[in-house]
C-alpha cells in the first residue's frame, strides 16, 4: 500500500487547506481554550514545543507523548465537527473519491484482522460487535461478511451518518462514546479506528469504552503515535500533525499509562504501519527544504524500493511506525 492509495496528494492537500481556513474562521477567539497536562500520563512536565497553524503542541517530558495545549473544550470541539468545511469535505468529496480504495486497502483487511483476533481472544458465546465512529458503515458491512458475530452495530454521533447506517440495516447508538446512555448494550468486540487522536479527553474516551465493553470482551483501537518514524522525522512538518483534528499523538508508553489509568488492561500493542517511509519520501519531494539528517534523506529518497520496504518492515516490527494498534480488555 502507498500513501496515494488512500490519500491522493491533491485531494489531501485540499482537505488540509480547508482545515487551516476552518481554524481561522471557527477559532478566531481562543479565550475559552483550556490548558491541559499530558493526556496520557497526566504529568505537568513539558519538553519540546512547537506551533502549527496558530496552535501549540507540547511533548510530555515523561512519556514523550505529543499533544495540543491549550485546546478547545469538549463543547467547542463538538461544534467544530458540526460546522467545519473540512469535515464536510472529508465526509463527501474525499470519501466519494477514495471509498473503493479504502474498502479494499483498509476496511477489508481490518475485517479480516477482527475475525482473527476474535478467534484468538474471545471465548465461546461472546459474539456482539460494535464499531465506534461507524461513519458510512463500510466496516460494519465488511465485518458481517466474516460470519463471526451474531450482532453487528455501531456508535455514530453524526445524525446523517447514523441514519445512513440504519438504512443499511445496522443498529446505531447516536451519541459520542463519552455520552453513552446507561442503557447502551454491551459489546464483546469493540473497535475504534482513528478516533482517539481527535477527542478532547482520551481518558474520558477510554472510560466510555470501558462502559460499553462486556466482561472479558476486547477492544481494538488504532491511531497515531508520536513514536513513529514519519512523525519523529518530520515533526512540525508532518501532515499527521494538523490541529484541531489530530490533537493527541501519544507515545507507546503514553498509551500504556492511559490504559492503566482508565482501569483497563493492555493485551498487546503493535505498530503494523506500512506508510512511514512513503510519507517521509513524499513530503520531502513536496518540500525539499525540510531539515532532516542526510542519512534519512538518502534512505527514503535515493535507496531502491527493496531497501525502503525492508526499513518499513523494521519499523513495524520494532514499534517504530506511527500507525499503532492497541488491544485492550476489562480487568
């Protein structure tokens, strides 16, 4: 898989331009922004800092997580996701042009992974599946084809997307995971793909996961980690760092700390990413003036495809890719 398969350059840059415009229009007044400690381990100590598009990012001095602070509160962030043109563009034009590629490259492999993990970790009788941030229901459609679950449902706060999923025949809880109704049915296998990097409070998010997860159930989260090669190399030039969408880029250590604080147990953490080298290569092509060590520039820009593939495999095997997969369970 290449970055262009799921994020065509021109289309993705149009999206990022809209994000910057949204920031100027919707966050002109930042008086209500709140200063936060590390959302992973809770420490106040700050290491490196940088500013991007008028927002400050901080690196935790203890666990090395990267996070935005000050940041919008929960209500302000929710209003952003309701009104932002970038959000509408992603959900319409971007989705339309990449839907089939994402189904083949992302959602079908995810469904296969879910089935394999269910076989490994779920005991007999645990057969209820739920996806947090169900969106257009593409993952739900693919999970059904695995024949591993008796019920397949989702959590989706956007009314139009929730209605679309219901039209496809899925039961949908129309709420955020942080505001679940007490009557919400428990799930045995819970997923949240690329959600936690967006939320105002990762701790509150995991508290919601804990509420929704059945005893002995498992939850699979995927997101971005600041430990990844492309983020560490590009730092403030990384397109993965774009406020206010990606505000929590926690480290591997940070995720372990957060899971423990939320009263959950970590089953495994892997970084099976495939795009770090390709992302750095493409970014340096687009902006050759970015300051990176000469060795890294030669590695990603001048070496042959076999070397780049071997290096990407090394990153994935040693938890050094920015795409992180976390499997958690109840204690």
